[in-house]
């Protein structure tokens, strides 16, 4: 499995970009969701652009992201490989939107009676957010994370195609396509599907732990 010809090795390379992009996309989606829910101005200004961004095909902007990241030297400035940085950006681009939508839905899920009850107790807006809105958003967040982690994997694979990468599941698909070896392509596809399933299961386990800690059903 340590051989660079092994799908386990290539899966690890893709997994690295997937997790880094997923972390960036999740953080970005959560911060945008909090800002949109708490500010009407951000809701009117950011949300339309977030929706428009998802109408652009990722295969069209992936080469542009690779070129721009190389031109600005983002990898060198961060002490990272430029290919990893570009794949992380593409993975984050695909994963942030499900988290954004789910988090907004969750933060707005408390009904008027619950909000009025905290108002009766004299809770401030920050206390209402921390003690009501944020806990209520957890089920919606984990549902979005399952979609986001799969989208992040797709973004990492797509990001490997225009970079000329020789490592990763996307690189294996590209090699199989170029040399007319469909078995290489199918093997990489199945490996990607297995990796996506494993990541979703891990997120589900984390959801069960969170539900148990919050006193709900695991």
C-alpha cells in the first residue's frame, strides 16, 4: 500500500486535498451563514453571489484557479505545494455552499415561541444565538457536512486533472484515459466511491457523538 502505484497511496494524496478543502469550505460556509443570519445587509449582498457561484461549472473554473494560484505563488507564501493549494481551493469551492445553506436553515429553525421565551427571560441577541440558534442548527449542519465532504472529494479529484498531477485518484483517471486503459479509470472510480462512503460514515459517527452529548438520540 506504500507503493506509488497503489490506489491506497493515490487515495491518500486525494484525501489530503479533500480534508483540507473540506475544512476551509466548512469554516467559510459557517462564517458566512452566521453573518447572513445576523445581518440583513449581508443577507442581501452575499447570498445572491453565493447562489450565482454554484451556477458556474467547476470544470470551467478549475484551470483558472490553478493558473491564478501558480501566478500569485500562494503555495510558496504558505510553505505548501502549489498543487495542494489549488486543489484545496477547488474542493472548498464545492463544499462551502451545502454547509452555508444547511447552516442558514438550522440557525433560522427556532420558531417564534422559542424566541419569545428567551426574550421573556431577558436574553440578549448573543445569548439567544449561542443557547438557541446554534444548538438548533447542529442536525442541519451535519446533514450538510455529509454532502459537503462528498463534494469536497469531487473537487479534489477535478482539481488534479488540469494540474498535470501524477499522484491522486484524479491523476489515475487521467492516465487511464490518455493511455486507453479503462480498467485504471474504473479502479480509480471505485476507489473514489469507497473513499467517499468512508468519509460520510465518519461524519455520521461524529453526528451520533454530538447528538449523544446534546442529550438526543445517537
